[in-house]
């Protein structure tokens, strides 16, 4: 739980985390076992009541040039948004490095970013080097390269430091490229973002259907609505599943299940999710070597199936 000056004390229905100690801006999903390696991707939820700083993240090349392992490209899925909520992606017009530095120094960068309205279910891809910001009144899911490096250009008087030198060096001081168009893969799967670092899909599984998911590499599932038994446990709104080099059954509940499916890029994996027609996935038999895991509180990370067997 990351406390932020722009965060919220109202996290339901996405998280039941306590906000008694202050507003929470970010909820990070992490693997609970202490000995496992960190995942290459980071899944988080953001809750905003004030605008975030205007910022930029480095690409891999720049990050490695300053001693960091990798840069940070990210994508946002809007879970909810108040009327007139906005995000900023890119600039209204190109700026030279000199002009960008001057706009950071006098604060005029705030008038140069390109704001756009957002509503529930919108998807925004933010490649590394894109100047961006998130406005108030938004709850979103973010998938990103695992990095916490942010160069701030403007911070609305919060008395936090700006990073003009690194921001100018890392930024593409131009309008943002066009957002990717969703691509319908099957009746159940829609590709939202296909990037070198990750693929973001939305899946829509019908009530009482049975599926098998093949996670040949790091894979995340974030439940948006409905519920399902995935592997050994049941997941519902706000729950996240992590799988890696694993296969799990998905037995969908009576209300169906909509979820975000994210895995390492750069390519679509068309065989990743398969419906098991005419069969019933017996979750109890999968768990024959141990008791099933109980339901979990929203906002926690579920163990992958192999870890549960251990």
C-alpha cells in the first residue's frame, strides 16, 4: 500500500485495505513468498483525488545509461472515472529541448500537455519517454515494466523535487502517437495493447464455462467482474492471479467473469486460453494433494497453483 498526497480513502470495491493512516494512492500486487524472484511486470491499482505530477519515465536505453536495469512503459485501464475526468498523454505541439527545459523552470509545461477525457473501460498506452499525467477522480489498473523511476516536470506546488535534466533527456517532447485499436481475437479475448514489453488483453468468459490457461511465461489476471475458480482458489472483483510456466483450469461462476490478462511481450499468444467444451474441470481433484485455498480479501495476490501445492 503506497500512501500518496493525491490518494484516496475510498478504495471499495477494488480493495479493502485500511486507510486509517492516510490516503492510499497505489496498491501494488506482489508475490507473497519471500524467496521467489521479482516479476518482470508490476501490476497496480491507482486511486486519485488530486492530479498526479506531470512526469516522464525513461526507456530501456536511457535507464541503463544511468545505471538502472530497465525503463518503464505502462498501460492504464480505467476502472472508474468521475464525469469530466481527464488524463494527459503527450504534448499539444513539439518542443525543443531548450523550450522544454524552460517550461519546466517556469511551470508553463502545465499548459502544454495534451489532456483528454476518460471514462470506464478506456485503455491508454504510455510508452517510455511520453510526458503524461493522471487527473483526479480516477481509479485505474496499471501494468508496467517493473521500475519505480519517475522524472517530475511539474508537481502542483507539493514541494517535491523536479528532475529537469533527466526529464529533458528522457522525454519525447512531442504529441503522443495514436493509441492502439483493440483487436478482437476470439469471442472471449480482445487484445488492447501489444508492446515489446507486455501484451494486455481483456477476457470475457461466459457463465458456467470451463477453460484452461497455459502460462508459458509470466502472466497476470485481474478480475474486473464476476468470479471463477482459477487453479485451487476462487477469485472475484479486485483479486489478482500470478502464474508462470504453469497451466491452470478456470471454472467460471454463474455471473461469468471479465478480467484483464497480461503477459510478457512482444508477441500475442493466441493459444494461451482455450475453452474446454463438453468437459468439466474438477477443481477438487486438482487439489487432491492439499486443501483448497480459501477465498481471499480483495486486493490480495493469489498464489500460483504450483506454489499452492508446495
